[in-house]
C-alpha cells in the first residue's frame, strides 16, 4: 500500500465517520446474513421487540453475540498490532507473529487444566498474563542477544508460537476431559461465544485502548530510533512498559473472548497508516475501527466460503494475513 | 528566540564504563557556551560516549555533567530535552514517515497532556524546516530523500526542539563532500545567527579544523588536548593522538590548518616536506 | 552468509568412520528398545527372536503388528526428513533451513488433504490406491517450496528473509488445509488430523511398504549426486567457477529434498525440527564430508524420531501423544539458540 503523508485529502473526522458507517453496515450484515438470511425487520424485532419466535431466538442468541464479539476482538487486535509494530519498529510484527497469542492460549490451557480455573474472568486474566509473559520473553531474548534485527525477532516469535502450540497439544491430548471446553477456547472463532464473555473482556480492552491513546505522542517519538526518542525526553522504559501492558490486556482479552484469531494485528495497522498516516492518536482510532470492520467482515465471509458449512474465521484471516505477509516481504516493508 | 541565554555545560571527573571496560576515565571538560566545540579522536576513544553522556543517554559511574552548575542526573528528562538536543549517529525512522511528521517529533518535549499541539509548535516546525531548506519536501516520505536531504531533515528535527545546546554525533558520515560542507555550513549558521552552543563529533580532522571554535582531542577516555584548531593541529600532537605521521599546512583558501597524513607503508616523508615548503 | 564454515570444525575428521560405526550400533540398540518398551516389556532377546522368526504367538502379534511398524515408520520418516534437511541446508548455505520452515511440510499436508478430498467417492472410500498418497504429498511439498523461492526471488540469498517467506506460505497452506478438512466428512478429518501432529502410532505395513519403495530410489539418487555437492558450500559465483552448474544443481536438490520430505511425512505427518537438528548434529560429529554427512543425518534423524516415539510411550502411556510434539518441544529452543547465535544472517 502506498503510504500517505501528512497532507490528507480530507479531514480525519470524515475518515472516522466513513469507517463508522462501514462498521455499522458490516455489523448489520453479520446479523442478517448466514446459513439463513434474515431481513433487517426481523433483526429489529428480535433485538428491540422480542417476540419469542424461533427467528428471534436465533438472532438474539446466536447472531447477536458474534456481531458484538467480532468487532470488539478486531478492534483490540488492531490496536495491539499498531503498538507491537511501533515497539518493535517492525511492520511485519503482530501479536501472533511475536507469539503473544500462543502465550495467551498456553496460559488459558494451563490455568484450566493445571489450576482448575473455570471462571470466564479467571481465564481472561490468565490469557492477559500469558500474552504479557510471551511479550516479555520475546523482547527479553531480543534485548539480551544484543539488538536483534526486526526479521530475527519475528522468527523468534514465530518459533516461540510453535513451541507454545506444541505444549498446548500435549496438555490437550493428556487431558481429554477438558479437551472439549479448551478446544472451544482455542479454535479461533466467534461462533458460540456468550455475551457474558464480551462483558468480561470489555474492561480489559477499554483500559488497554485508553493506555494506548494516552501513550500516542510518546509512541510517535518512539518510531524514531532510541537515541532520538530519548533525547526528545521520552521516558523509554516507562513508555515501553505501559505499552506492553496495554498490548497484553488487548491481546489477552481477545484470546479469552475468541481464541487466537490469526494475523488481524498484522493486517490492520497497515490499512490504518494508509488511511490516516503515522500519527498514533489517529492510527490507534483508525486501527480500532478498521480492525472491527475486518474481523466482522471475515466472520461473515467465513459463513460463505465453503457454504453451507461454516469455515473457522481464523482460517479466513490466516489466508488473508499470510498473503499480506508475503506482499510485505516482497515489497521489503520489513 | 533564545539568543541571549546560553547554557553552560561542564563535564567534571566523569567516569563511564561498559561492564568492565572503562570508556571515559575521570574526564573533565568545560564546553564553551555559544561556540562550536568539535570532539575528535581515534576510533573507540570515547568521543561519542562523551557526547551521549552530555545528553544523559548514558550515565556515568562517577563524576557529573553540570548544566548551569546543576547536575543533569538530578534534572527531569523533559527539562533536559528542552535544553539539550542530540542528533544520533545513525538515526532512523519509518521510511513512509513524511518529512513534516518527522520534524514534528522535535516538539515532543514542548507538549503537555493538556495542550497537545499549539500554534507555537507549528511555528517552530515551520522555522526549522525553512531554516534547513526542507520546507518544500514536507509531504515527501523520508525514504524518497537523498542522503543530504535526509540529514537536513534530521537537523530540522533537532532544531524544532529549540534547545540552546545541540549535540551532533558524526553528522556528515556517509555524505559526499558537497553535502558534508552543506550540512556543516548549516550547523555553523545556527551557531552564528542563533547563538546556539554546538558540540560535534567529527572524524575528518580537516573539516574539524575548519569549523571548530574549540577543538578537543579525546584519547583513551581522557582529554588529550584542547584549544583552537591552530593550536592543536600540529604534527607532533596528531602523531601522539592518532598514531600517524602527518604534515600540517595552511589551507590557502580558508586559512585553517590542514593535516596531510603520511601513508604508513610508503611514507614519502621527503615529498611531504617538499609540499609543506611549497605552500 | 559466508560464515557457515565457521560453525563446524574445520579439521578433516579422521575419526568419522569410527563415529559412524558407533552411531550405527546405537541406532540398532535404540530400534530394538523401541520394540521392547511399551505397555508390556518384551526382553531384547525375545525381540531378536521374533524378528528372526522364532517368536511365540502373542509376542509375534505385539511385535510384528503393533510395535515394529511404528519403529520402522519412525526410522524411515525421521531418516528421510533429516536427509532432506541436510540437502536444503547445503544448497541454501543456511543452517536455519529445514523442510518445516520452508513450507514443504505444510504444502505436503495440503497435497494429501486435497488428494483425500478429491479422490474419495460418496462412501468415503478412496477411488485410487493409497500408494499415490506420497505422490500427492510430494507434489504439494514441491509446489510450496517452489512458491517460496519464486516469491522470494532475489531475496532468497538472505537466509532470514527466505525463512519468513517459508513461514508465510506455510501459514496459508495450513489455513487451506484446515478448510479442506472441514469440507470433508469425519473420516477424512481424522485421516488428515494425523498430519497436523505427526504421529507414528497408526502406520500400518502397507503404508510402510509404499514409503519404503518410494524412499529407496530417492536415497540412491541422493547418494549418487552427493559427489557433486561440495562446491555448494561456496558462494554462488565461486561455485560456478569451480564448475558446479548452480541453477541446475539447486533445482535438482530442491526437488529431491521436497520428494524426500513428502515421502517422510506422507503417512506420519509433520514431524517438527528433525530436519533442522539432525543435519547439525551430523556435521558436528562427522565433519563436512557429504557422504558421511548424509548417512549420519539419516541415522540421527531416525534415532531422534524413534526416541521421541519411545519417550511419549513411556511418559504418557496409555494416551497417545504424537511424537511430533516432542520433537517440536526439543527443536524449537534449539532453533531459537541458532537464531540468537548467528548475527550474520540478517538481511
């Protein structure tokens, strides 16, 4: 994508408004389209004038949670992607390529099978902790190995993710009793997610998003090298620490809500930069909106790619994200 | 602008070590306010470390750096960023950042949570871009710039910071000779027209001699010598500090001393002497 | 990129034959242990008796139908993948290269899943012989590695970039595999699910036969062309100038490596990191000689998978944890160590 520069053709607020309109349209599609197609009228009745018919029950209990969870997860992963890409100064970094999703999954599985945690809140917390642990590990390795190149950091992250998945596999195969419940967490989908999950994850996401916004000016300066940022008076340690915390909250909450939905955090920041430029106060807002649109649209697309069967949304985002990664590598963006 | 108030910097008994290796060894150096000070010395002598210590990017194990008699270790990061700017040796930023976006970063220490961006900030950015001649490049992504243009943009960033003291770590590295001169002329103008105190690390002795008000030779973490270029550019001192035989002549155009190092293998000393006589 | 030589000892390894013989001994011992251990312990002499054809009936059954197939499958798969890794590391001059990270394994998986989906009839029976499954895997693997190199283009000279292209292609292939598995009925899903983890416990004799028949000619070709390989250690220009036809050699070796990997994983599935670690250990123990390196890689790779399978049987019995998870858990830290050690691969 061609980078836009500071001079935008139209005001940023117009861009936000446009994205918000698209988001509403996509959410409406998520409510109406699927194995069965409902009219907007039916949707309205199910949500605001519940009449107890099968149609209303399906819309309120099955469609509505996905139409709420998908944009939340997408927004969180979009913001997390922006932060991770700035922190690592690496345009191919994302919560999954750095192993954060895998860390969150691992902790969810461990908390559930070893510690016997079963509450949604507890698992959300475990997921956030796992994402934080993975972030610290990957960046710690990179720091102790003496300024690894961005590409190398991604390779370390990907390897760590593979390692995490292997451990998860062992735990799953040795714990058949919990397998069903855990597979639910790890399948990376928006199907069958109760609304309670969204309510639980929301505080994590809101705090994470607000921290990101507060940091936005420091993050602007952090795009330059460390020496420049430090000489501009950016407290590097504090800013990085806070940003990691925010990434962990956002990624952890998303994994807790929908499992690891791949590559959202890789794709979204690129689109955000293309639309609103590099200033973080704008990038973060745009990434949240675009992420919400992207995840919801992918969720709708997943219902149709192998119709009448529903594909996991993670497969859809992985194909798009993998292709995107190839394009970025091809254009030497990293 | 801030012509009338210049900050005084003094390095006192500063010792700095990376692990077991001592890079600066009880080094003491007053920096002349309102002047251009150039730090020179062989590779690994500690001159870049000294510059970074002056900006507190590195912290000494003993000794202090004083800014107007206050130890900078006691100052807040933001305060310091308002007083001393530094252009790093190989600064980097995302290639698709525009020139203006990059220069705007220089206003970071001037902004507060309550007042994110003021007209004053915008003016400072405009002044910095105009002063470095990059205003017409403002929407260009920095990856599309030539080396000389890019260096001017980075200088514009430091300029937008509006600090009285500006440190530059080898700003002309990787530039061709025309752009080296252009860049250093710009630095010299900042000093003359705005009274900024400039501390430069330069590798090229002849450029150092031409632009420095005060030249400082650093060797093995200590100050080997300091003085005007004419005082310091002597064959014996250069031999002592850099370990090369050199002949010093006077630049017939600018009048500054010029060092002609002898190649170690063929050392045509006689020829060099002849040149010296001819000039 | 010129620093691979620095990682291996430069001496000519006069002890290589001795080490090789010792390795062979260890290999035989480990294989026998692989048969002896399990839910019931069968003493080694009994195992030898059964193999020689003098065993009792129950022991015959356990050894020949249950234990031996998985050991033989582990030997063939581990060995084939290790040799493929050796070839890839040689020709890319890149000690981080392996069939797994260059997309071969996931490409092969996609090939198999498509094969199973496209050539099954309504009642889920294959309309063609299962012997074609390795062929499908080979085609898939070859397509994946070809795609990786085609996309990488002139960036293929940077090791780290090449690996990232491999990872991206692998991610796409993995996602498509997932979709293909979903389209198919349950039978094919379980068949294909064995792929993802990499397990040797369900392999039967007819599958081993297919593997064996496909593997022997491939290994023979590999040993035949081994003579031409030493200049591949040099940079491209130098290799050309000492007479190696680099483009042709590269193509041939990639094809060979893809085929070996595909056969190796055709029935066993994606076994992680053996293709990375075994060639390293071979180089460390045996030096840079190509023939000893290939044979050593085969033995080490075979031992690793037999040992991994043994380990999961002892540790997790009676649950069948896929052996591939063990190799991945051991291999991933090793890969991280390599990544952190070498700074010269950046690009």
